[in-house]
C-alpha cells in the first residue's frame, strides 16, 4: 500500500485472518483515495457467476461516487471457462476510477498458471495470504504481537 493503490488486486490464500486483513487494508486505502462506492459479487462454481452484473457495475456511471471498488469473491478458487474470460476482460477495465479486487481461496499450482491469474497479476498486485510455515510461525506471531503492542 506504500506504493499507492493498484487498479487490480488478486488476494488468494487459505489463511482467513491474513486474507481478511489484506482486503481491509485495500478497502481502507481505496476509501482514502476517493473510492467511495463498493460493489461485492460472489461467484459460486456450481451456479456460475453473475458476470453480466459485474460488467454492468464496472461500466455504469454512479450518481453518488466518481470512483468505485468492485470486489469479486470466488471461494472455490476456480471461476470456470466463462469466468476466466470475464476476469481477463475485467482486468483491462480497471483504472483510475475503477479498482478491482478478486478474493479467492488457496490457488494450486495449475490455477497459478491460469490465464485469469496471470492477467490479474500483470494488471496489478497479487497478495498470497497463505498459512505461515512452521519455520516462519514464531516470527509471524512475534510481528503480530508487536503490532498490537504486546511482547
């Protein structure tokens, strides 16, 4: 966040706390940058996605806010063929007045190589919020405690 707000964020991982904190930090930075409107969409693998609604949200002008954050949550981490194409196109729509944040679960090695992941990563920032390894856990815990003023 020190480099400024990116037009696209991909947040992935299996650690809900870290994933939630990263999303909160991006939302706060977006609000501070004037992104006062936020639309949230959920994509379920079984039912497909509300891709038409997401595109309509991205392309419509708001009466109340000049800048908008569009948040797409994909818990299953696999948007399907239609979703892959849609996410690649959405990455191209993001810019100064539209920020896109895509939140998924853990991405396996095949998903990491998928065209939609690569498009989102190339257009912005990818935050991988995985569970700290056993070796990293003591440092992670110490860092979190210090951030809260604890020893």
